C-alpha cells in the first residue's frame, strides 16, 4: 500500500460533549477554525479525544463529522485500537470505510505482564496484513504502561502497510536508538510537545500533538522555523511552549486542554466522567500561561 506523506504537524483533537453526549456539531465548528492553520491534518479518537470513553457508534459519528468538515488537503488519522487484535482490525477497517488516511493503534495493555515484544509484533503484523489503511504504531507508555522496543520498531518499519510511529514517550534516547535504522519510508512523529524540536533535529518527520489543538499556529510556526533552518528562533519558541505543554499534558491533562480551548474560543467543555473538570487553581494557571504567550 502506498503511504501518504505524514510530515508536519497534526492536531490531536478533543471530543466535545454536551451534558455527557458527544457533540459532532461542536467538533465540526472546532475543525472549521483549525482549517485556517497550515496543519497537515487531524487525529480523531486519540488519547486527547478521550477515545477510551467512547462507544463504537459515538466514535463513528465523530469520524464522519471530521471527514465532512476538514478541508480537502488535511489528512484524517483515527485512533482505532481495541484490546484484542481482532476487534482492532475490525474497527480499523470499519473506519477505513469512512475514507480515513491512516489508523493510529496504541499498544494493547490490559494484560500488561503478557505483552512481551513477541505479542506486540504479532498484534501489529496481523493487523497490518489485513488493514485497508496504513497503520501508525502508537507508543504511549505513560498511559498504557507498555513500551515498544526499539528493535521491534525497526522490524515493523519494514512492513509495507506500517507507515510510522507516534512516540509519546518523550524519551529522545529511545528515538535515537531506532531513527538511524528504520526503513526510509517510515515516518517518526513526536507525541511529546516539550521535545518537538529535539525530535525533529534527530530526524523525526513531524508531530501529532495535543499542544497543536491548543496553539496550532505556534506549533506550525515551530515546524516551519525548523524547516527553514532558523534554529535559534525555533529553540526560543520551543522553550516558550514547554510550560504550557507541561500544564496541559502532565499536570492537568484533558481537563486542562479543554479549559484552554474554552478560553481561546474553541468548544472545549467538560471531559467525560471519570475525568473531572478543571479546578480553580488549574484554571488560573492555564489562563496565566496563555496570557504569557500573548494569546488572551
């Protein structure tokens, strides 16, 4: 299968809820605003989209809404992971039927102690063989407790239908272990906004960032400065973005991202239980950080 070009910045989108019901309409409104930026595309049903709290029916409606509202040049990547290989494959191909560009598949993690590299290899290769869209491996050990080994990344990079990896480990030495040895067609995308520039310098092709859902323009600018080899300005901007990234990822997570979106004129709203809305202390901090970036 021919791969698309997965270079650049992809925004990891949130899922708007109205009284705990998904709102495809509010998602459409958000995407229409994001369309103004030079993003390469969008990730729907990722971690930022609270995908683990959505039913398959809800998920499908959100993907349809994203497909309808994204401008033509923007790619749609969809998180399709389920715990079993078979369920993941089935849902991946169901989403492929909606015309998505790629499936982002996190490591299965419920039976942690049995998720050896051999099990992960079998999981990804089985799906890759039968999936109707290219796959991106999703390495997010902070949420799953499972990490893909660098040797396995190198091996999986050779498969025609595995287009790349989103690495959210934030571990640059891990990237350094496999980047020189992967297939040339394999795209490495950063999932950690705090080391976006460093990852690009090591050879990553772009990023799938929650940070890009909050400050799409600044993330695109950072990527452009890197591409223009204006590394001094790129570094200055990267350092400016680290406090906000830390707040929305490590400290406050999804509730923080959604509150930031509310402040910036997007549809953020409340997360879905068991996630709780942001407290007053968190609101003050997010407000201050956005203010310091000159966004309020």
